[in-house]
C-alpha cells in the first residue's frame, strides 16, 4: 500500500500564540502545531503542565533564538485553589495526602493571599522539570525519592481574588496571579493553604499572559487545524513579538551591514540622536533587562544587542533572509 509522502518541512519564522488545552503536554502541543505549520524548526518558551491550559508561545525558525525571553518574562495566571485537601503533587493530578477542616472566611483568605505578594522564597516541588544530575526531579518523585531543594527567590507582583466559593464542599477560591519567572503556582497554592491552617492544592491553572503576549490573541489546536496552511501561518506573530518592551534602535545601511557582521558599533556610528535615545530608554526602564535593545534596519529586525558604555554590541542576530514580516515603528 502506497503512503502519501509528507512534503518537506519549510522554513517558517514567527511565534504562534497557542491556547494549549488541558490534558496535553507542552511538547505534544508543539509537535502538533509544527506539523500543522509544516515548519522546519520549532521550540517553546517554557512548558505548561498537562493539567494546565492557556497561553503557550511556540517559536518557529528565527523566533527560536528568543525563546529565552519567554522563559525570563513575567507571567499571569488564573488559578483555582481547593482548600482542606493536600495532594502529593500539589495539584489535582496527585494522590490525596491529607484532608483537614477548612472553615475559612473570605477576609481570612484575602489576608493569606496578600501575605505572599512581593519577593518570596519558594522551594521547587519534587514534581517539576528541574534537573538533578541530568534527571528531572519528577522522575525521582515517581520513584519515591525525596531530594533536598534550595529555596529560590521569586516575586509575586499581585494576587487578585476573583471568586470565593468557601461554603462549597470542598471550599474553593479563584485568584489571578501576576508573578516573575520561576514562580510555581502549585507551591503558592500549598503555601496559602498552610498559612490558613487547612492546607490546599491547585485544582485549575490557566496561563493568561507571558510578557507582553496575551491569551486574548491565542488560538486552539482544533481551530488551527480547521484553517488552510496559509491561514495558519498568517496567525504567527512577528519574530520580535516577545521583545516589544525593550528599547529600539534603527540603523542606517552602513551601520546595519557592520552589525550583521557581528561588529560592535560605537555611538558615533549610530548617530548622536539615536545614542541619546538609547541612553534615555535604558535609564527609563531599569527593570526591563537593562542594557538589552532590539535593532532594526528598514523596519526589519536584525537582532538583539547590548548597549553598554555607549557601544552597541551584537548579542543574537536574525538571518537576513528571515521570512518574518517587517515591523513598522509604532512611534513613526
């Protein structure tokens, strides 16, 4: 029986904002999207657990060079906590470890949430993808091995209480969390439960934002599959969609040629006006990856650079034959 040969994969550049469904691993979602786009090179900017749904930025082609920016970006989640029940994984997929009375008022719940806003130390869970001696922690956990883990400093920017069903059985509450990279919402749910004295686990998680990227612009896999190939590719955000919060510099043809060759450019090569603009931008946004800037020529992204001591040093370059669409300067 002859099987139809799959067409060769093609170079595709851009970022797909995928609304990952619950029950699917991030890698399986990536492989399915890659097949639907017939893309040669693909990666994702940080995993979502199978039980979680929501925004999963998938990078294709030249956009894979900026996957680290998705990993480093702040995140926002919608999360449901079930009170009075703890599990061995901290979420709804684990086995029940303990049941405790959970007579909690809304005021007490809000107060407990407020206690975790700001810089906090979290101990990563055993059921996580962090590696020890080349093996993910969850593999040790599945083998019944508990390892010591050092606490990590993360930042919870805010916790907004969306809904409280504290009279339900079991009691539940929904919160919206904005946080820094590396924050485990499962651990946050457990810690809030312990502060309340009743325990808790994470019963639902939906990621709504990664940096400047929003779930509002995302598409599900089934909806993506219903489109023609050209329509699927039209859903891709530009290669630089994750870099929008960084200062921008536009180079003339001469400076752009030198930059593409990996040369460092002093302020004089940029022009004093551009150099001063970068000085101002770096000073105005000290918390947004200080020193990093995005570099363009003729509205096309050339790559990332480091602006330090009034010298522009290339960090990551985008291939000039990139298929990404030119990005106009919104300030123009």
